[in-house]
C-alpha cells in the first residue's frame, strides 16, 4: 500500500498549470494538477490510457469536442482512451488525476477533429 499527500503536492504557476506525478505503476499514474484561472490544456488525447479527473477545489470547463461541461469541487469526469479533450480553469482549480493504461503519452492536436 502506498499513501499520497495531495495537499503538500499543490503548486501553482502564473505561466501554466502545474502537473505532478505522485505515484505510478506499470498500468497507471496518479497525479495532481493545479491551475490558475484562465489556464487551458492543449487539445489532446491519450491513445492508450483512460484519463479520470476529480475536481478537489475550484471549477473548470471540461470539453470532449462535443460537449463542454462546467465541473466543480466533488465532480469527476472520465475521458476514455483516445477521446480528444481539453480542460480550462475558470477559478483556481486543483485536480486529482488518474491515468489508467500502460501507454499514457499525450498526443496534442492543433484543432478539434472534424469527424467526431
């Protein structure tokens, strides 16, 4: 068993969101992501891994190219492997992130795919 301390891992930057891996196994990665208002991820996907976000604090927009949802503290969203998505912070936001899959690398896209 391994315990992780989310609160002590929090770190913010005015330039970009801060992502910290807290622990990993061959098939998963547990991390924290800290966002300032207005910060946005690139449009991207993880072809070999599901990506699960749980909002610990704040709020943000979570977009899969078809639907954009405002999530707040206590909400969870799941992006299945290969699903294109983007995250935008509306307020200072802290996310608990789980990536489940052996190949967790991101693939950035310049724009949303046209065939969705």
